[in-house]
C-alpha cells in the first residue's frame, strides 16, 4: 500500500469526512503535538485514520501554523457489523479502559447505562465525559490499525435503552444464563453488561421481557470493564464460529 521505501511508523488521526488524493489536511492541536513527540519531520510519510472508515498514507508538511498532511493514498472500509456494548456507567477511569479495549476488539458502539447501582457512584460516567471517552476510542485505532472507532454515546437510562427496539441478537450477561451460541458474522449483536454489583432483579426481568437472552461468559464474577471486554471478544469469536460452521 505504501509503495517503495520503509512503511510509515507514525499514525495520525484526522477529522471524519470525504477525502481525496491530493487533499491537504491541517492537524489538530493534539495530533500536531503527537507528531512532534514522535519526531515527525517535514516530508515524513505517515499513516492516517479518521475513525469512520477512511484511512491511508500521506506526507507531512511543516512550516505553517500547524502541520499539514498531504493525502497520497486512500483506503476505505465498509462499516463493520453492529456490536453494541451497553454497560453500567460506573467509574469513568475504568470505563475509559473499557472503551480503549472495545476499539481494539471491533465494537461499534459503547453506551453507558444509568442503572440503579450506578446512581450513587460519585465517579460514574456523565455526559461531560463522553467527548474524552470518544477521543480515547479513536486513539486506540492508531495501534490496532482499524479504520472504524466505536461511537461513545451519552449515558442512557437503563429502562429507555432496553425498551427501544434493537436489531439482531440481544444478550444480557448473567451468571445463571446459558453459554453463547455461534452467531452469523453479519448479525447485529447488543450485549448488556451490569455495573459493579450487577443489575437488580427488576432490571434483569425488564431486559428478559424485552427479549434479551441471559448469557454467561465464565464461571467467576467479573468487574464490569472485564466483563464487557470478555463479552466483545466472545461475540467476535462466536461470529467466527458461525462463519466457519
């Protein structure tokens, strides 16, 4: 993809949007700083990603107010099959780690859920944290090489989320549930993951009534961020099994 010479070793984020070869993109402040830290000089060839399906290779131009990326090669990826993690909006630092790993695992949407047991968590995820979490998701694709980053939505009340129609397979993680079955690779999947202490019995009953199937992912009680990451990995594995089965 990168032609002759050594492949680019620096990956930069650009704003989502339609791109064309020859276009010149001014880097934002954070990416300009990242380029400086990585010692990216004028004329350096770098990879870029926009987190919305577009990436490629370009050349850095330094000299103006901020560095500019001149697009040389483009790569466009179709949207991946929907994989939604709806997770109790617990401690924001642990949630941030979750978002990063979700990006590496191909999750398409991360939804913080306002549940009965997150209401009293002082450090819970709030609307004001969403932008930073979304940035964390986009940063994660620099390492993974993915062209799509997960969307991070503002916190949603549990009842409102589960009562809204969802396409495809819907799971609620539950230690008393059944093991997961193979999935069609293209089938949308939504997984509900409880906060610290889990969902209440009333929440669990509401989810089951709304069509969510109780699924267990292991023999032990997991922290919410571990459970979410394990669920994402399991779903991708189940899709692979379905594709090969």
